[in-house]
């Protein structure tokens, strides 16, 4: 018993030291467990809450949006938050675009709106000449000036009697209407004038029909020949200017000019002509330079390569001068007969033109 007691008393200093050490170690672990329990999550959470409350006090106050509603649309007291949310949603929505108006027709003034309606029977005043026709006649061909005028897209003035006015000579407008009504073509002596009117009113079918009618058909064939002479119109102007100048200088009723009209490009002798069947006499470039010369005349026409001969060109010159109201007479007065080289002489014919002014 004593031994057990002594052992029990000597425990701290004796063999029980290690046990005490283990027990003391156990005591240390127990104190550490108590210290660990002292750092529970509750104090840390409380600290974070306090810190959050302190930071919250420093934040700016929330903005209040006041929404004005129409009379009778009052909100309930309990719906203040929902109304602010809905107001915020409305504030975030993009502004609705302005209403757009889609018009199928362009805006017009009341005056123009009245002009859109045309009666079935149209009364026209074309340069002082009166005509009456149907609206469908004027609109017969779409791609024409008359169809565009009476389509309702353009304003057409009226005279004092209420007739639609067209500022154009009405002499040949009846021929235009006759073609629009029945496809009737004018008489031959009116074809050229009606053709000019058809060009003005842009009536393509009438232009095509007239160009296949004499004298316009012959004019197309004639123009194909004159296209071989690109200087033809310029030389025609020179004839008129020279004749006018000479008549004014001499105070005369007429004037005379010398005009050379030749078909071959280079002169050849009568002995060489039967040897060549082509319309153009070919020589080398060096030989061609020896034959280059200008006849002593006022105006020269030629050369050209075509079946039409000198007399055909003379007829064209006289006809075009007559178209201008100028009377012209012509006669052959010989050839140039200028010596070129060796036995070659210029054999281009010379014609005298007499231009009468009154």
C-alpha cells in the first residue's frame, strides 16, 4: 500500500515522469483545443458584418426616380418598389422611333392633285390650233412625250377656255393624231415635216414607218453615199460663203465658182484606163507623191470609191443647195490639164457653178 502511495507521491519526480510528461502533453493539447475553440466563426462573421455596416454608411444614398402617371393611374403604397423597378425598366428601354409614314405616291399640292384626273375626251390647243381626241389615243404608246404629259406626273397648263396647251406649231399635229388613231401615214410631200414632229414627240413607231417611206428611204441610201465624203458638209458651207462674199463685193445678183469633182484618187491617162478594172488606181508611195497637186479651183470634191459617179455627186450638191433655198446651176468647162510628170496630165473635170441670190 505504501509503495503504491510512494509511487503515487513520487510520480512527478519519479518513473511516472514520462507519464506526467504525457499527461502534461495532453494538458497542452487540451489548452490548444480551448484556444482553437476561442476562434470560432461567429466572432469573425460579426466583425465582417460590423465592417460592412461601417462601409455601408459611407456609400451614397440611392437615387429616387419619380414617375408621373396619368390621372387615375395611381400606384398602391405597397407597390413602391415594383413601380420604381418598372420605371427603371422603362428608363432603360431605347426611345421608340418616330412614326414613319410610307406614301405610295409623292406628295402633291391640291392644285396638282386636281390635275391628275383627265377626262376621257381631251381638248388640246397646240400653238393656237385646236384638236379634240380621246385620252387613250394620246396614251397609245407608252414611251412617247404625249403619253408622259398625260400620265398625271406632269403639270400641263390650260388656256382661257380650259384646253390643255402645248407650245408647238400645230400644222402637222393632225398627222400625228391620225397615226396614233389608225396608224395612218402622211402624204409624201408632208413626210419630212411630220418626221421632224415625230422626233419632237418621241414617237418611235411613227419614225420607223416614215423612214421606210419615200423620200426618207431614198435619203438613207443617198446619205450612205455621202458618208464616203466626210468633208461634204464643210465644202457645201464653203460654196455658200464664197458665193455670198463675191456677190456682195460685186453687188451682183449671182456669183460664179469653179468646183472640181473627181472620182479617181490619182489621174491616169486614157491609154491606162482600160488596163485597170478597179475603182482605185494603185501606185507606189514614191510615185503617188509625184501626182499630188491641188487644182486651181474654189472647192474640190473627191476622190471616193463607189458605184456612184461624178454626176451623182453633182446632183447631191445642187439638191442640198436648193433645200436651203439657193438656186444653183452647173456646167463642165473643161479639165485641169496640169502637167504632172512625163506624159501624165491632170484630167480632173472642172465645173462652173452659178449661184443666184435673188
